[in-house]
C-alpha cells in the first residue's frame, strides 16, 4: 500500500498537536507507535488542573479540525517519585532521553485502554486532586463508570473508572445517552466516594506534595518509604544523587 495516502495526515497530527501542547512546563516524553506521551512536573493540584484543561482544549480543537483527519483520545495520570516509581536517567539509559517506570506508570497505561474520543480517562488520585480544586465548578464535566479490575493492578473491588469530557460545550451522543440512563455525576458526591476509596485502599494513597526531601522525611506516612527508596537509588547510582528527585510528582499525558 502506498504510504502517500496517509503519511501526510499522520505527520500533520504529530506536529500540530505537539506545537499546540508542549510548553509552559509540558514536555514531550516519547512516541509510542501511534501514541504521543507528554509529561510535566507538578507542585500543586491547581498546576495539574491547568495542564488538564489545556490538554482537553487541544484535543477538542484537533477533533473538530477539518484539516486534521485523525480524531484522538487521551489519558492523564500522575506518578510520585522517588517512592513507588523511578526516573531512568543517564547512565542507566544510554542516551539523552529519560524514562519512567513503576506501578503508577503501569496504572496509567491500563486506564488508557478505557478512553474514547468523547471521554478523557483520568486516574483516581488525579481525579480527587482536581475535584479538590473544582468541586462545585462546571468548568469540567465529570463521568464515573463504577470500578473495574485492570490487568496487573490488584485492588479489592477494582479501580474507580473516572473520565472528563473532551469537549467544553458541545453535547455529544454519549452525553445524551448518559442523560437517558440517569448517569449524571455530581462532583461533590464523586469526591466523597474517592476519599472513601483511598481511606480503605491498602495499596493506593492520595497524592501529597513536598517542597523538599526534609519535608518528606518528617512526614510519618512517607518517611519509612522514602528512606527505603533512597537506599535503593543510592545502590543504583553509587552516590548521593537522589536528592534532586525527592518528592517529585509528574503528570503523565497520553494521546492516541
């Protein structure tokens, strides 16, 4: 098959979306087949909210564009460092790129399979953080589809499946279907449910932000885990370079 029938549209998609979204803290992570992954370091939920809104708006613009022939779907999640997850940098990775590994990264790729063109998949800890910023706001339309078991992600009763609309104003067919089935979601009720989920979960915890390593070491919920993470990383690097990543949180954004 001659590639000229589709390659120009694919190149337009990659370049136009990247040009629209990268910047103001958002960086390109990598390409993964027909997916583009971005990341940004966040220090508050208000900062995460800014990135989420921009991502939604760029998706809406892309999907409504007559020039771009590839409607896309998106996923957003967070990962904390150095606890639970690890940033691969040189010399572990033999190039100038970085990579992220850990259970939070795995969760994001699992929920990505649930996204569609009208709904951006949001991880539960990110959803709760955003709801703390927008509990009574209609600026984001929330959707909840119960709890679901995900491959490799073990949680009693499953992981909460949360979405936001990929459009700000236009009502989609899926919106009408949810109205018909009486599935309107009230943000304060969803927030209460997610708080209860994290309280009972033995695995997942609400995200907390720390200004520096000392602040994390003083927190009784994180001190022991932080100490173990530092010991592991020190064994890898063979020096005391862990400090630069202490307490970091990344918001990861997948587009496909």
